C-alpha cells in the first residue's frame, strides 16, 4: 500500500469552525474540508481545489498549522480503514471575500452538507479527528506542536 498525502482547511470565524457534515452507517459526523493531493499539485493548490469541490468556496491558504499521521491499523472500529496510511497537512485558511460555503459538486460520498460548528460543540457533534479539538482552541499557543503523530 502507498502512503497518501491529504490536506485539510482550518477556517475559523467568530469561534466557529467550517466543517463538512457527513453521514454513514455510524451516523452523522463532522470533519474539515480537504482531501488527497493530486500528482504534480502542491499542498496549497490541493487545499484550494478541495475546498472548491467540497464546500464551493475559494479559500486563501495561510500557514501550515499541523501535520498528523493516520495509520488505520492502530485505530479500532474502522474496519474499512485498517489498510490506510495517510499523512494530513492542516492549513489555516480564510474564505475569499465573495465565498459562501455550500455543499460542493465534488463532495465526498458520505458528505451531506456544510456546517459552522462552535468550537465548544465539536466533541458533542462528533468532530473528527477528535484529538485535534483541544489544539483548535488556542492556535497561537507557544507550545502548540506542529507534528501531532498518529492520532484519531
């Protein structure tokens, strides 16, 4: 199996986080807009493309905030992801002035909508990756790590 690069957009406005709403056999869950990097595409280009596809919104890509591994065999309860090894790059982003997020025409199979979730409600809403939640509250923290390791 190959290791897959993936990008994620962290878009915060007024204490709320832009999220993809998804539904599968487990129920409703939320995650950040983003997806796989394509051949000959740099990471910033991938973030812009993925946001257009999933949330119909152009973003301005800022700093790289986090990098995490997801090694499926290390996480229980996700049988379909057991053979996945993905490296995810999380970027701070801002919506372009004219952007109004909505379900995109290139949305992922399980994506059912777009939501602005208050940071204080991420855990209860089923936000993924859940281990990222504490770091979203204080992105300017001087001890904020960039590499988060293999986390769920």
